[in-house]
C-alpha cells in the first residue's frame, strides 16, 4: 500500500456532451481545494463510455478548463488508453474470487428483483449468478457476460469532507455491482478507482449524486490494496424546475457562454458567489479565489440557477 503525503486532486470531465455551469462549479471547488493546500491537480478524460462520446467534446472540455484558468499538472490522462491497467486490476479480483461472471440481462434482473431502486441505479441485483466462480467464465463462451463484484450485507462508512459521517449498505443500494461490462470494457467504478490510485489522487471532489458510488469504490480500494482518497460530495446546480443541470441544458453550456462574449472572470464570480466566498456577483480570477476558498462556506442545498442570475454575468436575457 502507498502513503500519500501531498494533496493531489483531479478534474475528470466526461466527453459525453458539452460541459455546463454545474460541471464548472464542481471543477472550481476541486481546483481551489487542491491549490489552496499547495497540492497538484491532474486532468483525466473519462471516455470509457465510448458509445456516448460526442465528437469534439474532449477538445471542448479542455478549452473550457483553460478558459476558466483551471490549469492542471502533468500530461493529460485519457481513460481509454489505460484499459490494460484496468484489466490487470480485474485479474487481481478474479484471483481473489471477489468477482464472478454474470450472464444476466437487465430484464432478467428486473424480473427477479424484489424491490425497485433509485432512478439511475436500476433494481437491486438479486444474485442470480453469484454462485459462480471466476473459472466458470471459461465455460460460458460464446455467451456475453459481465463481471460483478461480490458485496456483503454491510454498511461501509466514510467521512465526507462536507457532510460528515456517511454509511451506506451495499446490498440496499444495488447489491453486487458490475466492474467489467459484457462488451469487454471496464465499468466506471473499477476504472475510476484504478486511475485515481495510479495517479496518486488523495482528494476526490464531485457532485453529491455520486454518493452511492463511494462505498462501492471503497470496497474496490480495499480489495486492490490501495489507500482511498478523501471524498467530498458537493450539492449540484439545478434549474428552476428543481432538475439537475444536464448537458442538454443549452443555456448553461460553457461553450455557449464563451460564444456569447461572457468573460471567464464573470462566470467565476457567479460560481464563487454561489459557494459563499464573495458577497455579490463580481468578476474574479481563479487565482484570486485561493485566499477566499472555504469548503464549509458552501451551502448544503443545491444551487438554483435562474435566467435572472445568468443575466448578472452578461448572458443575453
């Protein structure tokens, strides 16, 4: 196991669409946290969901971060270029009998599940293939199969940097989860853990919609023998209908703000105001926020982005 002595944060945009103000707020918090502690910042493009990657989205995300002044250290990390490292981690889990091949389809799981689960999680996995061992994969071809991580009926606790103590039971939030997809590519949970561990990341700041991912990733860190980073989950930016901002919300795209002539300092001022670091929406540079950054100043409720607020930074009404 390794011991990290210096703060290393990360920015991890997904190129499945344009980056928006909600993404920018989380990136700013993560960047300021690491930089204010004299730490490093790495940039990783999370492009393993290849079917959803949009043409030009990687370049656009990089341009957005540079525009905002959120610079990083070292070479750009591209997730799809690290599949060998992901596969090595899967092999280690196989050797430990911590994963098993699963031939279930989504409809199989839905028919067998005793209760529905959260909107984006799907039903709780009922363990239909949990009797298998890793070696059983050899007899399954040519049937497609995924690899699932074994879980136990335990609550995995962690100390969230903003929320404090959190403990989620893995069986209650979905059960055994996929770490390798049936198209022979790594799933999000495994790829993120391997990439963060290899980059020496000590601090992960992300949206609070990803809280259910944390106990799964902690289980993987433990299984692979890596030290887990500190996790901080920040409230999302939502629209006036109380829906979280998505890349379909065109008015909040950073590229659209750039095209409309909005200054990056104006955007940063809006985001800083939303986090409680300044008293009014005024232009400010990222480096000038280093002395103002305070994690505990960030409101615990989602930030509601309205058309009126957008006009404060010069976006056309």
